[in-house]
């Protein structure tokens, strides 16, 4: 199972770029099947590019740093 603290540490690296655009992301859960659940907040919650941000941004960085991550989903 993934270490939630390790996932949070990687998310903390991504957050400044989200915050620069008026958004943020919150770690909700790390599931037993290595799927990471996040909630996009602020401008990211209503942005039409949010899915791209989630998959090409957050998910890519998490998978690069923690290869065990299977997927990142928004809840």
C-alpha cells in the first residue's frame, strides 16, 4: 500500500503551480488498489482544463516519483 505521507509530499510540490492559477488540490484518500483520490479546489474545481491538469499534471508527477501509483482521480 502507498504511504499517504509520501503522496502528500509529492502533491505539495505540485500545489504552488495550481495556487498560482487560483486553485489547489486536497488529498482525500489513497486506496488499497494504489488509486489516489484528490479534490480540485478553487479555480481548478470549475476549470474546463481540470481533467488535463489532473491527468497530465498531478497524475504524471505522482507516477514519476511514486511508480506504484496506478491512477489519480478527482472525487
